[in-house]
């Protein structure tokens, strides 16, 4: 993930991650957990798109880093990614044209632009956001968003949908057979990753985003994972080394899963191979 951080931009290119938010069944417990783990502070705003009309904006060192709201009665807790678009109405039309489905919106958010909730053709949820001229999203520093994987059962469908929508190119990192893991790039810069869930996932696991948060090398992945347990969370996957850094998969007290990563701890691995552009007829 290569979005500079922190920053306020006047024109955000389409297709870049521009926000992350958590749907939680217990807002107070979630705020306490992430506040303790990452040092986040919160400000409650009005939001017509949430079940309660309330939306908490988390900040770190005065920079906005994500959102939190009460999940609907039928909505599972979890993190979801927002991608920037230049025209929310056009985005809605393209979602339907490419085989996706809109589930909410477009909706105007006071002083924060317009959003559209959608499902890609495989059922993966995603939010598209047309941000205002002045938009702040802190990334790639400790306690902030640093990347995301789309975990899906249908890699070709995901590649076709998102690459057509945003002009991404896809580069295979795995071998495309035993490991189907691709990097989506925009103007030759890494933006997101797409993973076809293997046997480590139950067959009925729905497609979802795995959101990564940066941890300070001074603190490290292992210590942060231990702190999460003390705060009432769980370690889903113990810390392990990768070519991108040392990662652990955690769950908050409500069961929402996310990952932490220390980019200073890397190991060599994985070859790369270009895959066919899925949007080329």
C-alpha cells in the first residue's frame, strides 16, 4: 500500500483506499479496545447512513485514521475498506454494469462527501467514497492503515471487476495454483492485494477484506499481539514473518478480525509473474 501519510489532498485519484471503518455490536467496547491498542481518540459525528445516525471518527496524533459505528441487526461485525471515486453516480452505474450490486446509496454525508455501499460479483462488500476537496486519511505510520487484502473464492471475478472499474493491473505473487495471490497496481504503484482463500478457510467463509494496521518497530508485532489479549482480544494467527513484514492476525472483543504488521521485519520469498489483464477483451 503506497498512499502517503498523513496527508490532506485536493484531488484523490480514483481507486485508492481512502478510509476504513468498523461495524461493531458494542461501540463502547470497540473504542476502548482500539484506543488501548493504538492510542486512538474519538469524535462522534452525525451520519444518516448508520443504524443509529451516529458515527465515531478515530484519530491518532490529531490525524483521522478510520471510523466506527453500530452494526445493523443482520450485519456481522467487521472491518471494511473504502475506495475513492470521482463521481459516485457513475460508480454506481459501473458497479451494476460489471456484475456487482449496490446495497446502499449513493448517500451524502454532511461535510464528508458521498458514499455507495456495494457487493462485487462474488459478494465481497466494499464502500465507494467520493470525498470532499479536503480529505484527510492518515496511513502508513504506526497505529494507522497500511494495506488490505480482498479474500475471495473467485479471483478471476474479483480481478475483472476491480481492474475494469479502476484500471488496475494485476500481478501474480503466488504460483496461481497452490497459492493464488495477486497484487493490484495503479500507475505501477501497489494499491491492494487479492487472495483466493485456500483450505485454511472454511468453504462457507464469505468474501471479505483483511485490513492491516502498521505497528512501530520499537513495539513490534509480538508485543502488540500480547497487548491485544490483555485488552480482551484474541490472536487468531500467531506472529509470522513474510516478505512484507512480521504479521499477526487478531480479533477484537466483538470478533472483528484484522491484521497488524511491522514492515521493518522482512524475509525474502515469493516470486512474481505477470497475469493477463482481466479487463482486456
